[in-house]
């Protein structure tokens, strides 16, 4: 059976998922909790990694190697780089890069290391499934490059630089490291993000309320994908 991993970075991002799945079994491992469960006949393992590239890479690896997951779906929030993205918009990654990976001193481009790729593409079949889910739900779904780094970027100048160098539309702190793990282990992956702050610097909102509402929308979206996989 195709056991499916579902990841978020924060506890709040997986809470609505745990409300909808059944037969939950908690497994404590590597300073984290993994939730084995079922959803409409499908086996799932749900976890929040904690914020950042190291924790997300660790969690993704455990979901694949220890729990035997064959597909990985990630949902969370991101900041916009593209002026076309507004707070509350959904974006899926068709590719992911690491904006803070820098060995340009050795003549390499930003985001590159030898034997690695600057941008890792998302699984095309999962993108097709996401497109079907968005149509069924009547949701507008944006698609683009998402940049990842171990920094919360609030500076407009830095966002513009990331957009220019990587042609990125949004940025966050986990996606590309998950992509590296899945790519290395030959596991199809998918990254869904809700925009929590816009490129124009306007963040006039209650983030906790936004996180709660966006997590519910994302949970429904991800579980619809689980059903179609």
C-alpha cells in the first residue's frame, strides 16, 4: 500500500488533519511525535517537523525510512515575493531552491553545491492531482518557484533579491530541504503554501487567526489529494 506522509512545520498546521483522520496511533521518535492513522482506507503518517531546514529534513527522512512512506505531502504558510500573490492565496511549488545556500566564493551560482541542483522539481502527477482538487473545491491555485532558507525574511530588498536570483514567487523555511530528501530517496513530493504576508510589506492581520484558518483550508485540500492518490 502507498503509505502517505503529511507534514507541516508547526503543530497548528497539522491540528486540523488530526481532527479528520481515524485510528490514530502516536509514536514518539527522535524528539518528535509521529501520528500513524487512516483516512478513507488510506494509511497516513502525520508529523510537524518544527521550523527550519534541518528539522524538516530530519522529519522527512524519518517518515520515509522509518515509517515507509512512499509519497510526501507538505502544507504550511509562506511569504510572497511575487506582487501577484496576496495574503490568503494558495501556491504550490513546481520547483524549490535554497536561497541561503551560498558558495559563490568558489565560482558557483547561488543555491548550488557540487553534485546538487539549484532547483528541484515537484512530482508532475501530484501537481495534476492538486489541479483537480482545486477545481473541485473552487479554489484558485497559483504555481511557481518557492525559495527556502533558515531565515524569516521581512526585508523587501532581500525578497526582491531572492526573486531576481531564483525567479522565486514565494519563500519559506522548509520546502527545499524536504525536496532534497525526497529527491535523493526517489519519493514523490508536493508542497502547498498559504500566503501569510505579501511582498508589499502589508501584514495587518492576526497571524495566529490566519494560521488557524489557512490550516483548515490546507487540511481539506491535502486530504482530498490523499483520497485521489
